[in-house]
C-alpha cells in the first residue's frame, strides 16, 4: 500500500488541513493601561507551550531596536526543532517604550504573515489586548467565540520535548479540536439552515474539547484548565449571516458544556457573540480565527 493511500485510510483529517500548517505569532507579554503599554517580562512559558501543542508553526518577532527573548532556552530549542522562526523586522523609533516596540513588532509580523498566507495565521495574546488603538483593526465589528474552562494547557513545568511527544501521540485529538474551531464559520456559511449548523458545530467542539481533556488527564504531563477568546475574521454587519437573523437567539447565549463539566467538575461554557471583538480592516473575509486570547485557571487537571 502506498504512503498516501495508507494516510488517507488512517488520518481523519487527510487532505483537510493546510499543507503548510497553521501558524501563530507570539510575543512577550504586554499590559495595556489607557494609552500606555508596558512589558511584563520575557515570553510567558505557558503561552509558549499552548502554541507548541495547538499550532504547527510559531513566529516570534525580533526587532531592530531591542533585545527580545530570542536567547531564552525554550526559544532556542524550538528554533532547533524547526517549529519556531525568528521574524526580523524594523520598528519605528517613535515606539518609545519597550511595550510599544513589542506591540508594533507583533502586529507587523502578523499582518505580513496573514497577507502572504490568508487564513492560516493567528495572533496570540494574553488577557489584555495590545490592539485597541491600532489602525488596522476595528473594535466592535468582529465575531468572538469564548470557551470557558474548556481546553487544557501544559503548565510551565512541562518540558517542551515532552509536550511535543504528547502532541505526536495524541495528534488526532489535538488536531481535530483545532480543525473544528477553524472550520466553524466555513461550515455555517455553507449550510442552508445556519442556526441548525451552529448548534451542531457547538456540540462537535464540545466533543473535541472533551477528547483532549480525557487524554490530558491520562498523560503524565501537568495540565491546567484555560479560557479561550477567539476572534474570527467575519465582519458583523447588516445583511450577512451574522446579522441577518439566520442564527437566531444563539448569538450571545451562554451554552453549558455538560460532557466537559463531568470531566472537570465544574462549569464549562461556550458563547458566540457578534459585534464585540475586532475585525481586520481592508482584508478579505477568510472565515478563519485570527486572534486568540487565553486566560489560565489555577486548577491542575
């Protein structure tokens, strides 16, 4: 049997995932307070492990004015593994704090990657957005999916080579969850009954989250629960599937995830909202996630 035929029979996502792989732009943490941007130190190790587990490629901006975290052992390890690339770029000298330098490099790196490979790249952020004042993004025009206590993330105590080994062993569970999140609005847009398609897809995402949770609980690696806020490049405007009434009252509703709740021993929810996130100005709609914000819970699973 040929390799392609064998993979088609054994890989549930054969031919469905992009050959180049899904990419994530990461940066050092930045805190927003009004018009002020300040850095909170080097790359967050938990955010890096989330990127390693759920994405295929990582881009880490490197600017011309300041030393970043490229000398960190974790960054060096991932460069050696050919999973992470340092993305050199020039930032303007009027970026007068380290926080502004990091934010500018982060945004420019994402826009460059997204322009070259539309729909394949996301920006990773912490709880506070660094995009609130940026000219490339419209506030309150996007679509946001929120998953509360739904996805396990390896903690900073997990060794990166162990995270990669877990990812290889549990490739189906991890990739199927990523695929279902990525494809949500592609599938809804193609459906005749969009409200029914959304309900079906929410159930599928819960199932995939539960499968990842189960294998994480079985693993020897330390995991913690996390919340994800995912922005899709779907513009909320009159006349499209978001605002034409076809999705009914499902938008803005908090949906309990009972299968997950049974696994984690508490509340887990999914919510989809329109007009609350960000939208990329001047970009063709890709119906794909482009921005993900994560908050970690102090609960080891």
